[in-house]
C-alpha cells in the first residue's frame, strides 16, 4: 500500500513489542523513517533490527515515556537525526491488560424480561423498552426515547444488559433501573441520566 508518507519521520512509543512493533514495521514498509521508543532495551533492539531490515532509516531510543525528565534529550536526539517528527504513534500508557469477565452467562427466565417496559428518567423524560425473543441469555430489544430508536440483540448477564449507551438492570419482578449516558456534542461531556422502568 502507498499511503503517500514516504520519507516522513514517525515516532512510535512502545515500539519494542506488540502493536507498536507491528506499526513501526508497517511504517518502515511505507518508506517512513521510524524512531522506536521503548523502556525495554532488549525488545527495542529486536524491533529496531526488524525495522532496519524493512525500511529506510531507524533510530532506537531506550525511553521510559513516563519519565518527563527524558523528553528534551530524546526529542533533541530525534531532531538532530531527522528534524521534526511528522507522525506520532502514541502507543504507551493504556490500561493494563485484563482478562475477559469471569462471570458466566446463564439462561434467564424469559417471563422476567419479555414485554413492554415503560420508564421515566429523573428529569421527567419518558422512554420505552420492548424486550422480545428471550432465549437462553439472548434477547431482542427496541429502545425508544424521544426521537431515539434503537434495535439491538443483547446478552443478559447478572440481570442486566446494554442497548447502545443505555444499561438496563432488573431489580425485581417487573421493575428495572435504567441508566443512559448522554454526551453533549458541544462540550463532549458525558452525564448519566438515571431512571426506573416497569413492565406493563
Ligand atoms: N493489544 C490490545 O488488544 C490493546 C487493546 C486496546 C488498547 N491497547 C493499548 O495499546 C498499547 C499497546 O498494546 P500492546 O498489546 O501492543 O502492548 P505490549 O505489552 O505488547 O507492548 C507494549 C510495549 O510498550 C513498552 N512500554 C511499556 N511501558 C513503557 C514506557 N513507560 N515507556 C516506553 N515503553 C513502554 C513495553 O516494553 C512493550 O514493548 C497499550 O497502551 C495498550 O494499553 C492494546
């Protein structure tokens, strides 16, 4: 593939392994000069050799991205070699890997969920959930609130499921708590609108 980025300079953090190394190699294949940064010197060495074997130029920098005292020196080394960085792949600092939930899915009683649920949020706004086709722990849900209409197949676990940004949690016979995350498009701020619903 030609992405039109030949001879650009990319800085890839966490380039010693995983996604970072794969991205560094992919960029080198595009003819990009790649700066590899990683806290792990041994991994960095292996990745840098792979990049050097693929593309034009590679610079490997042992760098703990969390150590702010290193920034000036490392950026200086990059600028000396390649000038400005054109592409930044900011690939470190994500959450640590976590295993998938260990809570198993178990079959639910369709009668507890199936039907038309009428709800009201704490701000007075109404919503409706229609739950059908409950089989095992799967169901089909139609969610309506104002002009929003969503259809989704859901998986029920721990008496709850999600439809888009809305979470439904069964709290008793014919009763449920509902929370909808509302994002303000102007500010990007998200708030949680809570409500209750009853099975009619
Ligand atoms: N793999 C996934 O499915 C996945 C999904 C979502 C997000 N992410 C995020 O993508 C990033 C890369 O994930 P990955 O699976 O390739 O991880 P990985 O553990 O395979 O590789 C991470 C690399 O970052 C290096 N590193 C760790 N801390 C560093 C630091 N302080 N300074 C410099 N280098 C550091 C490690 O030595 C390693 O070489 C992470 O931020 C991760 O949270 C990964």
